[in-house]
C-alpha cells in the first residue's frame, strides 16, 4: 500500500507526476508522486459530500459530488486547482437529473445523466452554464469521446454514438444493442476508446468490445467475460491490451489483437474493491477501494515461447525481472491456460 486515503477511492486522474483522487467523504485529494518514496499529500478540498467522479480541463476540475443514498441530489462541483496546495471550490451546481459520469470535449463538459446527455459550456470554466441536452432511450451510465463523437453506454447495455460537431445541438447517429440475454446484467461502469473500438466495462457481462468504424452502424464485435463470475467495473487501454478492474478479483489483462475474440492473458489478484487505475512507466497504480493506493508491476509478455517434447515450455526471461513467484499464462488467438506459481525467480 503506497498511500491510505482513509476513505473509498472512487476515481483518479494522473498527469505529469500529479495524482488527483475522488476519495468519497474526504472529498478530492491532490498528491505528488515521487520515484523512490510514497506519494505526498499536497492539498485537499471537501464540502461534506462524497466525491464520485472527476473530469479535468486546465486549471479546473469538475466533480460529481453527493450521497450514494440520494443520487438525485448529486451536484456538479467546480474546483480551481491552479495551486493544488490550496484548491478552491468556485461553483456548486444542482442538476435536475442524476449525474452518472463526466467527460470534457473542447469548450464543453459532457454529463451522462439518468435522462440522457447534458452539455455545459466552459466559456467561463469556473462557472459552467448548461447549453444543451439530448434525451436518450435509456439512462446514460458512462461516457467517453473521440474527435467529434461521444460514446455512451446506457442502462440496457446499448452503445449510443453522438455527433458533437454542433455541441449545442448534439445528434444521435448510431446505436449498437447487445443481445437480450445480456441486457438484464448491463452495468456500463466505464468506457475507453482504442482505435475504432469502444470498450465497455459492463459488470457481470465482462468486457464488451464495439466496432465504431462506421459511426452510423456501430456493432458489438466481441465479449470477454471475467473468470469466476467477476464484475467488470473499470477499463483502461494501452498497447493493444485492456486493463479491466474487477470488483471481486482485482485486475485482468485482456488482449485486443483479435477484437472478435478478446483473450484473458493475466490476472492480478487483490482483496479489495478496485475500479480505477493509472499506467505509470512499468507499473500499475491501482485505486484499491478503501485500502488506498497500490503499485503493481505490469505483467510481462514473452515472445516466441517454445513447446518441446512432453509439453515442456521453454522461454527466455526478460532482463531485470524482480525476484518472486510468478504465474504463467499461455495463450493464442482462441484460448489460454494458466500455470499458477509455475515460475520462481531468485535474486540476480
């Protein structure tokens, strides 16, 4: 454990050595990461409500703030972070609908709400003003953007594609439903974009992979359910891998090189609720629920393993591999097998 927030960490943002945490009842925390020492708390701001989700733009941070028991009373909080040692709340705006997620698109703040997509002008970033709204067939759970498009996962698991070329008049241009057998379990906790793929961490349904190559005809192209009934609640993408957080088992890595059949290639187990991560050099920074922050090494992919007689597996270890006991997972395009504790590396 690198840092204990003494509260449930619900969201994080990392940029340039600075870490921002939505830390539940403790509000928003601002930390500095140091290479050889634990993170240092620079400052914090709280208004008595729980901080849920973050979206940043320049010197301002936008926060969903409110109580879990009364989601309709969540508000949009604006914080001046030009000096992270003395952050200042500049606005608190009530929103009629339930706020579920935020994203920044140029001079606009986008909010996924219980009734659709709400847009706020950031002409004055300290005092956002509501500038548009697009009703949707079902509640908007999470949101992400790419170029002039917004992607929303809704309460029945469908992907909604929205044209933002005129942000004051957003248009729904495409919808991709999921099979009716998956709809009752749709969660839509978090999204990420990878090229022309949109990934959704969708609870019991696992990781949903949508193709948006044709914005007017998006389609569900692949599904990767997590092992042992895991619940996918967060997703981050890097180097053709999806890092999927699991509220029950920790963190899974899923290979995206075959989008129609995404393959589980590694699992990093931990004992606490986890949703958000940041990838920092060769490490994974995990927001480990109410246990604080945890640093984990990134799993290492080994090219060209050799299978010999008697199913012996031979491969070369990468340099500077830390000492420890490792699980080895062997996979191809269609299947995988795990060998727990198969590799012991001593000090070298």
